[in-house]
C-alpha cells in the first residue's frame, strides 16, 4: 500500500469526522468512532501511526486497511472508490493491491449486514462444504456464472458469507489475492436507469477510471498474474420486491453474462429463490451460449429448481453443538428433521423458552412447524386468501388419497382471484410449481414443498370435515382411510392440537386406540410429552387434569399397555404428577416399580 492511498484515507477520515486540524488527542476519538460504527477495534497507537504521531516500524496490516476503508464508506459518505484511483498514480501491482483491499471492504460490509439480520446468532452458523467444493470447481472451469438456488430462508446468504470468508478474506484463504465483490443486489442494481450497464457500474464501484473497459482490464490482469474478479450477488428477491420490473433485472444480468463472453478472468455468482430462478431460466433457455456458460452445481434438481441440498447429519449436529443445546435428547430420526436452516430459528426459540424440556418424540417439530406457519401464513399479509388456497389444494387431492399434488388448472379460479396471495406462497416456499415433461402434453402441477406443511393442512381439513370434533368417529376415519406414515402423523397432530386446546377428553380415546404395539407406544409417549409440555407452561392445568373419570380410564388401560416399553414409564410419570388422590398416586408409583423390575432397572 503506497503513501498516496494512505494520504487519501487520512483525508477521508478527517472529512468524515469534520476534523480540520488533527492533534494526538483526536486519535482516541477516531478509534472510538471506528469501534462504534463497525464494532471493530483499531488501537489508538495505530491511529497515531497513521497520522504520524507515532513511529511506523512496519506496514499497516490488511485488517487495518480494510477497517479504515469500511469506516470511510458508510452509505452517507462519498465512496473512496470515486476518488482514490483517479487522484493517485500507481503502478500495476499497487493498483491491484488497492482493488483487492477495496473489494474486501465491500464484502466485509455485506457479511456484517448478513450477520446482523441472521435469525439465530451468527456464530451458530456453519460453513457448508458442498458450496466450497462446487465453487472451487466453478472457479477453475470455463463456466462464467453459477447460481445458488433454493427456497426462501434456506440459508443462501449465510452460505455465501462463509464461502467468501473462508476462500477470500481469511489470511490463509485460497483466493485471497483475487478481487472479490460480495454485494447485496440493491448495492449494484439500479432499475431506475432505462438500461443499466453493469460493467460500467462495477468500474465506478471499484474506483477505476470511468473509461476503463472492465472485461479487457481484468482479462489482461489475469493473463499476467492469474488473478480474477469474482462477483457474488445476494438478495435478488429484495430488489424485485421493492421495484418489481423482473424482465428489466433479468435483461441486465443476461447482458452482463454476454459481456463476460469467454473471459476466464471474471466469475459471477448469484443467489436465487427457486421461483425466481425458474422465471430467470425461461429468459435464457433458448440461448445455447448462455446455458453453456451456466454451472449447475453438483446437487441441481431440475424438478425442485434447487441446487442447495438439505443439511447433513454432521452439519445438523455441528449447529446444535455450537448452540450448546444437547442433541442427545433427540433421537437420530428426529434430528434428521432439522434439515433446513430456517427450522433452527424456531427450534432455538423453543429451547430458550423451555430449557428444561427434553424431547424424544416429534413434539418439538410440531411446535417448529406451527411457528413456521404462523410466521408465513397465519400472521402474514393475505392470510385468509392463503388459507383458502391451501384448503382447496387439500380437498382437490381428495384429502391426500390421491397424493400431495394437483394439476394447476384445477386451481385457476383461486389463482385469478387470490393472485397476490398465491405468488407469496410461491416466493415464501410454501407451494411450488412443477412441469411434468413425461406427460404427452406437459402438465404443470402444484404441491406443498414440505411434507410437514401438507400433513398439517390435511389434518386441519379432516377435522373440519368432522365439524371440529375429535371424537371416536374422527379417529375411526383416520384408522380406516390412512395407513402407515400418514396415519401416524395425523394421530400425532390430533394429540398435539387436542392437548394444546385443553381437549383432555382425547386422552381416554388415545389409550384405547386399536394400533399395533409399536405405534401405540410411540403415540402414548407423544401424548405424555404433550401433557408435560402443557403443564410446564401452565401449572393451573394440573387441577383440571385431576379428574376421577380420566384416571379411572388410565387405570383400566394400564394392563393392556406394554410394561417394558419406555412409553409406559413416561405416561405413568406424567399421570403421577396429576393424580387426583393419594391412592391413585400410590397405584401409579407401584406400577412404575413393577416396570423397573421387569427392565431390571433397580
């Protein structure tokens, strides 16, 4: 870094803080303002060295330069990029060093913004290995652009922030000498322009002379040094939500890909939601040149419009360990259900709310699903219209008997009347559209993305079909019409909603359901955990559950339950807490001792 660039930094710092004549005492103020603005520390001594009040024995670190650049470039300031390279004369090596540091300051600001908006503490998030593997292949290939595609809230921004940190920003990073522009889309796209030229806007952003040909400049640099310009754009959806004008934005991206042509020096990465990518692909699919420049990624699934895979078991356990929340209470089969990043926000909130609760059944995932739907549907805009669409979809599947998808043409009336609500369901990742090319005439289908969401609305519609009565007729309907997984899930939702709504009469019905031993034991465990969970949030409910009729039914059912199963002990422990008489309490405790003897748990 030359004295010329340091002089520019000194000038802009003084200009930002409105200091006309610098004195040693001002250095403490400057260090404090940097800390308040960026939450990063630069020592007072370092500031004194910068302004010549202390002896400079070595060069300033990359961290120091990046922090100073980020400080002088808040949204209200005149960016250093508009002046620095235009007012100084640098050789090619110094110029490239400047661009590297300059671009890193933008990238660090983007990561900071992502970390601040993260739904769980950023330190709990993880690096995803598949992304680094895919990017490394893309970087060394002849492809020009690659998207990271998934539904909303599937962790694309976090994925990209870790990718940039590990591959570009760390001192030992593999591509630390490349120019990396990691930007929110609203930082670069200007849809107010009649026709935007990204090559010119990136030239301005980097502070290169206005007449610089971006492609030619970086191609020449690459031929001499092997270094590249990597542009990563995040949050396209926010630009679309704010301005609309989807064709205009897509045209700008397409034109930039065409401008790159076959240059090996520039790589473009963009994050897309699945629905947005599907629309973007429609605009490029007839161009063989652009399609041939697209790296799909290792996990691309055409039918899902996604190339970001669910979290692996190892990744799930890594996040849980960072949260310092014991995953031992979760069976491995249940841990697998935390396969999407958005679920961790609701899971984390539940564990903070109920730190003493341990879950060995599906209870916590029912809570996560309900909180997710509350956020995305029940408390969102167009809530009633969204519910109408979801209900109609369930009915058109013949209450799940004909699978979980329907032909889009069957919903045409709702799609016209409730267009905005339907578009939000697509954008928010509740519903998705698929085209079945295997049909003689390609047919477009609609279905729920997550099976948990489909099963919830299936349950609600069956309850509505039975006039909201969880009675014997209702349960017989489920047992006769549904088998295996759907049957178990519907029964669990029945228990979950029944206990949540204080419909404790369902307990007697559950105890006498005609199920095989394994499924009955699992359902009873789920019942016990729901009762325990309900009591933990409202101690007064214990009095309501001290009902002789309820305990008589429990006492009569005990001989027919599996004494050796864990569910037997769970339900007895819960019922001991709510025993109506001392005699009943002693009975439950005696049964527990008998169970312990059978299991040699002495």
